[in-house]
């Protein structure tokens, strides 16, 4: 949510920042609603003052026996009360219109975010690892001999439809090992607090984390009104909604491994083969709630946490900073980490690490008390995938594939697999 005072004070700067995201200027529309709303509030306050004054005079007129003044003043009080009710109702209506408009407006990019229209304009920050040079044509994850039995799309289609998968045997175990490896690393070395969160949330949680109203079609809602979370960013971030935290309690660094659900409403026909884009998937999420002065450093710290996982898994990757036209709705700056997938001969996103500034905090009224006793301020919130477990599984399978159809697994996973190191061509963990 945007600060209306900032828009009043800097309408041209607000419009200029929106234009960098390809959006039309909106300050005049916003300020017209705001001015009308404030004018009605002021008129209601003035009418209340007049009503209060007349009410005091009613008693005096009665006491002195002035029936004409008494009747006139009583009528004036009644008139003002009706006027106040109308003005307050009009102001409430316009306030709702203003908030609805503000809720649909994306966050403003930081000045250092590169301008651009789409992913083609993203800027590479760094690369890590050597792209493997296979002596054979590498396959996609679902065509590798050792994984075919472990990725059962037919049964999933029978039970749930497209974009679901049954994982079986060795593949399921490697998937579970990846999630455990990520959580252990975040908790034991990166200092994050592990949280086990619900996957069903109310409207307020989705709205507060900027998933509503803009992205309602991309999520699933139950018949009794709960939403299935698209990511545990929703639950972890909203955990401080309505709170005023002590500055000494910041930063809060949280992580959770959860199921996630997305309808993929805007991706018809994209990545339909395999398990790259699923309706149900698992993700290890990182969230930070911090002091505004810590925000930029926290984003870099979270980015390194995610990159380190890929390095330990020996997966080549590149990191890009997203341009203004490719950033998510709530982000002020986003870095994507893209893992190398030999079967597709390209890099594919495996993590996004975003800072939202105080955008989410305003929507959910999350503040902190400065240590010096100053006025409470909004916290900053950040989120990042650390990592998307299914996509990480794809990268492990494709980068570790051998010509005979077996898959050599990263050394970092061996302790989680009781010393097993390979998926054999027949799909056995050995």
C-alpha cells in the first residue's frame, strides 16, 4: 500500500516511478478522490461544531421561554445531524474507493533497478559453476531412464488432472532430502528460525501480503473462504500483522517448508511437460522483518543464503536483477537466481529474493518502536525462495544425469540418503 501523504507531497515523482513499470500516471485520480474525501470529512466536522453550538442554545431558549428560537434551533440540530450522517457516509464511500485504487497499484521500484519491458531486459549480476559438457544429448528430467518410474504423471492425471505428479521411490526420497537439507542449512548456519505454518489463510493475510485483490485468480479458495497459500511468504510475513515490535527484536529471520498452491491462471500452455510448473509444489521460504536501515543488507544476505544452496549442490546458476517491467507487484527490487537445466539447455528461475520496503507493512499495519522512543515506524519486509524444492530436484536430476540413464547425486545430499549416492538406470537408490 502506498503512503497517501507521499503522493500528496510528490505527485510527479510518484507518476514517474509508476511510468518506469509501464503504468499510466495515477496521482491526479488519487488526489482528486483524496481531496473530495477530506473535504467531506472537514464539512462533517464543521457541521458537527454547528450542531453542538445549536444544541447548547436549545436549552437556553427553552429556559427563557422563547418557543420560536427553541423550535428553530431544534430543527437546525436535526438538520445538521442528517447532514453529518450523509457527509460521513459519502466520506466512507470515497475512502473505500481510494483504498481500493491504492490496493491495485504496484510498488515503486528503487532508483537502482534497471529500466526495461520484460525478462529480456534483466541484468546479469554474476554466474557460478561450469555448464556441464555431456558426451551425449542430455535429457529433460522426465525422460531420464532412472527417473521415469519415479515421476508418475499418468496416475496424478487420473487423480487430480494436469500439472500434478506422483513422485515415487528414489525420486520422492531425493525430493524429501533436498527440503531437509535446505531447512537444516538455513537454521543451523544461516540463523533463521524454523516455523511450521498453516497452508490455509483468511482474506486479510492474502491482502496484507499483496496477493489480493490483484492475484485472486492465481490462487485457490475453499468454499468456506480460506485461501490455499501460494507461498509461505504469506503466513510468515503476516505473522507480525497489527504488531508494534521493539526495535531490539529486529530483524526477525524466518524459514518454513510448506506445500504451495497456484492455479497458474496466467500461464496457459507454458511448461506443460514435466514438473517445472505445477499447481501443487513445495518450497522452502525465507522471510525477514527488519528495520528500514537494514533492508538492503538483508536482501543481499538472503540472496547469498539461496545461492549457497545451489553451490553446495554443485548446480551451475546465474543471478540477475529484474528490470522494472519484470518485477512482481509488491517488489521494490528483485533478484532472480536461475539454475542451469541441461535438458532445456538454458537457465530457469529457481529463486526470487525481493524487498518490498514498507509496502506490505502498511497493508497489514506492522510497525516497530524505535529504541530512542520516537514515533512507531513501519517495518520493512523481504521474502525469498530458499529454494523451490521441485525445481531444485529438476536441476539435480538433469545436471547429474549419466549416459546410461543413472543420476549421480550431489555429495551434500549423501548424509540425507544414508550414504546412497546414485539413482540407478532402473530407478533404484544405490
